[in-house]
């Protein structure tokens, strides 16, 4: 049975990585639950376990949401395309979770109107009926009523639409959010509730007892030069590493069949001039059957995505030329002024961890078509698949399964109505809206020390105080942590991110007590990383 003692740490050090790692080295008490992976699934599972009273530790090999979980289409949605595929139960589940997330993180999730342009009476009828069903499945958690709109109304809402053969449109509502900001807020919530979430802690080994059951992990502090690996005892271990799930499965059993079939999704970012106004554009069927979105986000427009099977899994996948061409060509079919290569401010690729058919050889519990839980002989629990919208439901499912496998007393999920760190109603025109309640704390830093208002990027409203806050309260430990995931500048304007990187490095060096060599190394490393977000102009 679990000991159910929450981790005790001075409240001042909730997100102080160095203090937490030091405490971890001295702490000999077993953990009830160790979660491997700091993306959407892992953070959700760790929060679920912590709030059910389990002594919980989350370990992430790099930064929170570094991989797939920071590279989404920025939508919290029921999944219109799943409805078209007939997966009604998945749409219902996602629609309910969308409503819950909107209530629990109102500073990050907003109601966004989408317009589907139509070109015939049949399309008007088909999409209107389909989206009425979409509304019905969401029930009282619906974000708004779907309806057919006239050609004039469609052009009023999306003034840059091509007018040729346009018949009208269908208006519906879905959610939009900031993925990596939600990840950081979840890590903070875990800490506030008594758990521990640590980045740059790589699991390098698993230990087992005499019965072949998992009993702990060996973890390496990547930021400390990999010296002095730490052995930690645990009763339950959850593998929530997304596209890297097979690495942990093979660590547990070298003969384990592959469980992941990765698919790559690419997004391009352009200025708002290509889609002014407050509405998004949804193209339900492209030339090759994909769905394409054009979504306003942080005063830019995100266009995507693709769905390309890939064999090589990496932390930093790169867009393929054919994916870039597909997105630009499709946008050109619907926009009067089409974006060109030189208009792309940033681009990125993310990998989706899809469940491979071979995984059926495991003892598998299929919760739904969206995610899957695998239980190995050693009692390693692996959760794969899913998406941000359903992260909370996935977390509840895997903790329920953990209790069943380990024969612990069944507990109920307390997270349905749990508001995450920073939750408050916000002014979406405030450039710092995504901080929620923390915006006031950052402004107080500036009030106490006017030097904190040093401007780094006027265009994107970035000042020194945000860097300091990210280091002290959000566990940012390098330039990329800050520019890619604490603020989203690398995803919005890669060239501007490269321009201010040296200033960010020096502020972080001062906070972290690093020398000039560290600064130079950081700048060089970030510039190399950021080039992958730039699109070459032919």
C-alpha cells in the first residue's frame, strides 16, 4: 500500500530546481509514484497522482513540453475530423474535456469561432448538420451554437477569403490555448499540491525486485554533467514519454515489441495580415484528404497541420519540403493573398505518438481509440496516444489502472474541477495574459526594481523581469526554455528570438551564477537550434 505522504518542501522552493535536486539526493523514502515524461500526459498523470494523495515525482529528460507537447496546433477541440470518421465516443469525450479545461485554465483557453467556407448548397447542408451534431455531443459544455452563414457574413468574418465560387460558410466554436504555458502551469500545480516535477532529469535505468517487479529508477541530472546518478525507490512507475515510450519499454524488456508509430505534423506561422479579424479558418478536406487550420494565435496566424509517417524519432524533427509546399499551396487555394516562403516567420514539426498495431502483443488495456495503456510483466504502466484536449482524462485512466494493477484502494479523480496555477479571467488584449495571476507578481518585480523593465523586444512586449521570473518560478534553465516555452517567441518569430538571445543569456547567467563561457555556449547552441525554425527562401 502507498504511504501517501506528500513531499515536504519549503513553499519558497516549489520550483527551485537546484534545491529540489539537492533534497532528492538526500531523500531515502520510497516514492509511491514516479512518472517518467514531462509532456501533456506525464504532467497530467503526476498531477492526478499527487491530488489523490500519492507521494509523486515527475522526471523529464529535457524541458517540460520540449517535444510534441509544445508543437500542437494550439487547439482544445472535440475533433471535427473524428466526427467525420464516425468516432462519436471520442468526440464526446474530447468535447467534455474541452469544456473542463476551459473552466480550469481560463487564462490559457479561449472560445474561438471557426468558419468553414462552403462552395455549394450540399456543402452548406452537410457541414451544418454535422456541426449541429458536434454541438449536441458537447451538451452543456458546448462553446457556442453552430450555424450556416451567408456569403457576405463569411467575407465579413474572413476578409481575405477567395471570393470565387464562394457560396457561404458554416460557423462553429472550439477552444484555442497555449500548450507549453499550460505545461508549465501544470508543473507549478503539481508542486503546490505536494508533488515534485523536475526537468533535465533523465531516467537511465530501471531496478526490479526478486520477483521481477519494478522497484525504482536510476536518474541522471543532465545539467550537472551527468555525475553521480541518483537511485530512487518507487512502488509504481508510469512511462508517459510519448514518442520515446519504446526507449523505456526496451529498458524494462529488451525484447519488447515496438509500441509507437510516429506521425509528423508541421505548422507555419505568418503575420495577421493573411487572416485579420478574430476568427479561424478551417478547411475540412484538402487535396489529399487532410484537415487544415488557419488559427489566430499571439497576434500571428498558425497554419497546419500535416500527417506524415516517420521512422526516425528525435527531440527536434524538421519539416519536410513536401509538407511546407502542401501547406502553402493549400492556403493559396483559399486566401486571396497567399503567404509565400518569405512571409513565414517560424515553422516547426512535432511528432504524434500513435499506438502501433504490434503493441497488441502486450497485455493491453485499450481505453479508447485516442489513447492506450500497456501493462508489462514488471508492472510498468505505459500510456501512449492521446492529445492535449484529453490529457486529464488520460491521466485519470492511467492512475485508475495503476490502482487496479497494484491492488491499491480505488480512489476518485479530484481534477475535473481543479483550477491550474494562474487561473483567472483575463483581458486577451493584455500581451501578458498567458501568465494569469502571475502577471501581477512579475509587475511587482518591476515596481520594486525598475531595471527589471529593461526592454528586450518591444514588438513582442518582452522585458527582463520575464526572464528573471522564468528562472526563479518556472524552472527555465537555458535560452531555449525561455524563448521557446516560457514565452513563445521562437515559435512566433525565429529571427527576433535569435536577435534577443544574447541579452536573455546574460540575464539568465546572472540569475544562475554562470560565467561568460556559459553565455557564449548558450548563444551558440540556441542559434543552431533556432535555424531549424527558419524557412529558407528559394
